[in-house]
């Protein structure tokens, strides 16, 4: 009888071990997707400390107070996380130490407003430095290899590089060569993220720069600047070709393309064109090329004078605007763009 009891105990142990192995496989196959974000203010959710994004009226729409987003509310990375990856927006790197583990499980945002692919700020981390920070967290085992295999990276940068180049050089003659060097460096950055273990990486095409209020003001916000949009198109065509080359040399374990592009250019331009037609028919609608938050008395959005008086004014209906300030889309603008991108994003990433 004692031997039979021993045999039953052994059998029970084997069954338990088999069940545990099955459970482990199931658990491993359903690892929560994470999003890792690199780039500039279009995707920064709070890394540029002491910036205007931490002052009113930024954040008025969401979360209701300044939170470090260069917008009245959510930015592109927020919508990529919520609508396309189906997770909560990952925590900003600079705020990681105060975040609980459940937030870390969504990934991390390394993007920093004002930065670029190259060095566009004295002390702001460019994309290379942002990836350095990501690699350091991997070396510290904050994220595992399995985390990366089931995750997505988003890289959006280049606009600040062009503006910095023009400010320094004052000439457009060398822009084509600069655009090529920019795209080559983006390629290096994308490959590096892939080598670190991320198998699905999205890179944003440059938005129609000529439609930014900063440039459309020359036509009283009636038209986009054709020259600036041609520059954006030139850059985007180079990047599309580079991504195609990268995919020809890289394959994920599933056989799907590793690298995809987010067509911010056409998503924005189509939205603006549609709203311009509606505005022409109904002038009471907000002009899509006008910013919602504008500077007054020599100020800019978010600035105050020595007495603390506002040097800006905000439109009555931010929810109808496409641009929040002179260079940043509003939450409504980002919602329209992310909605336009949703189908192609999910198809290309097979999610």
C-alpha cells in the first residue's frame, strides 16, 4: 500500500510539472505588448523638463493640466499606444522612477521635445542618445528579450534637424545632401533598435512642413508653403527607399516586414485639405492652418510677462483645431492623423 501511495504521489508530481510547463508556454505566448518611443516633441510625453510643455495652457484638454506634452492634450505616441497597440501610453523616461511597475509594463518613452536625429539642442538627447538610454535599461534587465520580441518601437524625428540646419547655414542649396545624411543616420538608428531585439519598428515620415502655422502665416494661413512641402516630400521619398532596402535585408521570425513607415505627410495633408473646403463653405469653422494658441504682445503660447500676465490667447474651441501652436498639432489634429493611419499600421504590423 505504501508503494502504491508513493506511485500516486510521483504521478501527481509529473502531472503538476506537465501542467506547469503548459501554463508557462501559454503565459509566455501572451506577453503584453510594449511600446518604445524615440524622437521629438511630436511623440514626447514628458521628458523635456522645465519646458513650455509643463506650463499652462498646455495639457488643458488632457489631462487637464500641464503634463509635458507639446499639445493641449494627447500626442501621436499616445494614440499609437491606445488605438493601435492597445495599451496605455508608456511612461516618459524622466518619470520612470516615480512610476509603478504596472506602468513600466507598457514600455517606455525616450522622446525629447526639440531634439532630432542629429544634435539640435545643447543638452537635449538626440535619437542616438535616446537609444543609448534604452540599451542601458536592457543591460539592467528592466526589460527582457521576450519583452522586446513581442513589442513595437516608434521613431519620429527629422523636422528639428531641418530647422536647425537652415538656421545655422541660412541656405537651401545644401539641403538635398543634408537630407541624405539625415536618412542614412535614421537607417543606422533603426537597425540598431532591431539589433537590440525589437522586431517591429515604425518610423514616421515628415509631416507637411509647409502647412505648419509658423510657415503658412506668410499667406495669412490661407495656403501651405510649397517649397517646405517639397523638402518634406524629398526627405520622405529617400526614407521610403531606405526602409525598403532595410526590409530586403531583414526579416522578422514571422516573415513580416521589420520596418514600416507611418505616412504622417498624407494623413495631415488630406485632413487639412478636407477641412479647408469645409471652412470655405462655412467660415465660422476654424481655419485648419491657424493655431489655437497664439502669442500676443511679443509672447508665444505659454509665456507670461514679468507681472505674470499671459502673453498668449487660446481659441474658443480647441477641439476644432488641427494645430495647437505654431509648430505642434492639437489633440484633435493627432486624433485625425492616427485614425487615418490605423488601417495601414495594423496591416503592416499584422496586429
